[in-house]
C-alpha cells in the first residue's frame, strides 16, 4: 500500500488526496507537520514539504505536481475517458497551466497565508504566535479575483480546463476547500464558481477531505454541505 | 518559427531558452517586462509571466514547467540518448523533483529577490525605487546552501539528476546564472558545484545567455569565462 505524508489542511496535500482517490488508490495517510523540520522526513526529501508519496516499490515521489505527473504516467491511461491529464497536446497544456495557477499563484497569493497564519501558527512551538492579520486580509482580497476567474472559465466550459474533469479542477477545489474551511470564500460574489465547486465537492473523492477536522477550528456550516 | 516571450535576466526564461536550444529549436525572442502588465501580453495568458511560448500552430504554452513538459512531449523522443526528461519512471521523478526545487524553491529563496530588487526595480516606472537590501542579503545567505546541495549531488553523479544532462541541470544553471551575472554566487565555497557549473555553461546552448547584457549592470569577469 502506498504511503502519503500529508497535512489535513495543506491544499497541496488535498490536491493529491483527490488525485489518488480519482485514480482508485487508497494510500496509508501519515500526518506530517513540515514546519517541525522532522529529521526522518527531511531524509526522505530535503525540500521537506507535503505531500510526499512512497509507492509500493519504495519510490519516493515528492511534491504535488511531480506526484500528479507520476500518477498520470502510471495510471492515467487506465482511467480511459476519465483521465485527469488529457491525451491531446493542447489539453495537457491547458490543464498544466491551470494546475500551476492554483498550486503556485493561488498558493502564493491566498492559501499559503491562510494556512500559515490561521492554522499552522496554532501548532508551532517555534515561530508561532498571533496570526498576521495583514496577510490574512491580503489573502481575502486576492481570493476574489481567483473566484471570478473560476466563474469566468466555467461559464464557457463544463469544467475548469475543458469538457471533462481534470487535475485543474482537483487542484483548484483543493485550494478553495482550505479557504472554505476557514470561512474565507466570498461565495456570494460568483454564482457560477459556486455551482462549479458544489459539483466538485459532491464527488466521492472529496468525502474524506470534508470530514477532516483540526482541533480548535470549526468550519462554517456550508463547508461540508454538498448543496451549499 | 515559434516565439518566446522572455526577459533576458529572468531565470525561468533562461531555463526555457536552454531547453529550446538543446532541442534544436531557435525561437523568435520577444522581450517582455511582466511587471509592466501589458494588456496584449495578459491577453495571451492572464498569469502574465515570462516565459511564454507560442508554437508554429499558434498554441500558447505559458510557464517554464509547462513549456518543458511540452518540449519533451513534442521533441523528447527525437533527442534519443540526450533526452532531457528521462524515459524511466524513477528518472522522471528525480528530474521533476529538482526542476521544482530550482524553479520554485530556489526562485522563492534566491532568484526572485535578486531579479526584483537588483534588476527589475531599475526599470519599473511604478513600484520601483531602491533595492531592499534585506531581501538581497537574505538571497545571498540562502544561495549558499543551494550551492552546497548542488555540490553534494554532483559529487555522487555525473550530472544533477543522474548520469546524463537533464532539465534539472538546465533549470539549476539558469537560476545560478542570474545570481552569477550579479556577482552573488560564492564560488569559493564549493569546488564541486563550480566544476559542474563550468561544464553546463560550456555547452553551446548557453552561449546566447552569456552574451545578454542589461543597461547599467556589468557582470563580473568570471560570468562569461568558460574556464572561470
């Protein structure tokens, strides 16, 4: 059984948990707090970040994008019509563009700040303290244009990158889900984006994520409500 | 002829210029300053970042990693033994891990600060001003452990990710080259890393990069010296 080192509210880990579930892979989940810089974890990969996958042969696959490519290369064709990285060149470019958008741009402008300031700082023994509310406010301002971009794309397409569900939807929904857990998604501002998210979070692959809880933080009622 | 929107001292653009040259593709180079947020450029890709490739069919391929994957999918097999993303699974994981290390981690901890503070701020009409020397100092401190990591890896392997030159070497050398242009690589600290870099910068694909100049900045003498 493969092992996945993850953090319950790390958006990059959540993207890969969704990707694994859509590929029908059930990993052993091992919770890791990267900010603790645990020696045994750094020995697996010196970058020391979640997610990190160890497959059945012992191959260490670190980082969300590298894991997503690995899963497509080992199991993508078997998914047939449901492949998450399309087979055609232009489709692959579009999915990778959007995966990069959410795993890097959205992460840098929204989810990293929310995760660090509102969640991780609660558990840090060094470097913790009160959340920096300037960063939280910046994240809340930035998320609005990302939400409108999701709405803009899904007005023209069934799913974020085209006619079919892809890694783009999983990456975007994983990142949005962390902000949603914290009550920081202004859903009223974009009805189309809200409908898209309701469709993604209704998928079976999403269930385990919605059940995750963190001590001391109660998500808003809509968080796990599949009908909003 | 494909077009590449790039910045001469943007490390992500340099990575792709090297990758194109190794693939034998000579693009039309179009200089773009992403911080100007030029409307026509944003219309090509709303992320608005260099590099961005437009291929002969008109397909827009934005972002260094997406372009690298595209080049491998369209021209990787034709490179035969010199393929830059290996054909075996473990090799691909290792190359992608290191590409991500340099395009994200090194970029975030070193080259983005050097590029923004020491180069881009000279040309910004809005938001420019004096470089923030705290950030420059942080970049100079951080580059040391990256240099040692390169030295550590190339003590055990011919090239960064294994026996053969790969995208990992091109990404690393592209990022290092920008710091080197600015005189910010402490070469004395790691002889093995220095030897590795001398080998990469001697490649034909590197020549055009070493000839780039920016008004008002003179690189140190060693920058374009193939023997250091």
